[in-house]
């Protein structure tokens, strides 16, 4: 586990300390939980992106006999 140093305004730190005490945790615990949540969301997005890319790569993409042209697509 790595240690980090944060710079936080005194007023904010005092409010966070009170919140941590009310939740029966520590400021350190709150920061760890926040970081874990950020990392989990990042992993979920990365996994979803990889799954989508895999699906796009594996898809046949067969459009049948339909041929698209610029005029038909932009006909108004």
C-alpha cells in the first residue's frame, strides 16, 4: 500500500473529520473508499469498451443486398 500526501483547506478537513466520525470511519478510510470506487468505475468502462470492440470485430455486418448511396442517405 502506498502513502500519498494531500493538501486540503483547514475548514474542509475539519468538516470531513466530523463526517468520518459520524460514519464511524476515518478520513483515510473515506479517501480509500473513494479511490476504490473511481478505480472500479474505470475498470467497468474499460471492460465494456473491450466487450464492444470484440463484438464489433466478430460481427459479420451483413447489410444484405441494400446498397447505400450519398443521395439516398441525405435525401430531404
